[in-house]
């Protein structure tokens, strides 16, 4: 069951009063603060639901813990062998 705006403000004002140690003569200040908090809540989140930002995915390919972005030694050796074979035929 959802509570009305006034019920929420009343409960929040009561909580503020309790947090301050039950002071006398501060009821209007607590009510105003609760009203302002409710207004902020209504403008920042639709229907009182929490809005979480979406996470962005990286455009770069994921790397493994073994890879540091360098070419593996076996690939380097294969490239150098093929180059040697081409230059030797000249």
C-alpha cells in the first residue's frame, strides 16, 4: 500500500523531531524540511523510485590477466621467420 504525500511528510517530520532529541517548538521547521525533501524526491525520481545510472561498456576488447597488450613471443618469431624466408629468395 502506498502512502500519501502528507503521510510521508508527517512521518519524515516526526523522524526529524526524534533525531533532534524531541525539542519543543520546532514542529513547523521539521514540517518545512520534510516538505522540501519530498519535493526534491518527487523531482529527481519518477514515482518515488530510485534511479540508478546505467553502466557504460568499454569499446576496447577485454584483456586477460596474462596479456599486457604486447604481441606474444610465438607470433613475433613466426613473423620474423617468414620475413627471413622472403628476403633470402632475393
